[in-house]
C-alpha cells in the first residue's frame, strides 16, 4: 500500500471516529435528558396526592 493511500485510509478512519464521537455525545445528552425527565416525572407523582 502506498503512503498516499495509507494516509487516505487513515484520514477516513479519523473522520469516521470523529463522527462516532459526536454521535456518542448526542446519545449521552439524550440519555441525560431522559433521566432528568424521569426524575421530574417521579417527583411530580410523589408530590401529588392520589385520591381513589
């Protein structure tokens, strides 16, 4: 494999890695929002008196 082809392949890998890191950040952010939403929802339920 020539040096230029190797560099090209490495460049593709690094770009893909950067994309995956960005996607992982987004996924972590969504998980954080879901966790906050669940906490808020649970607090609302716990603070609400249920009348049967």
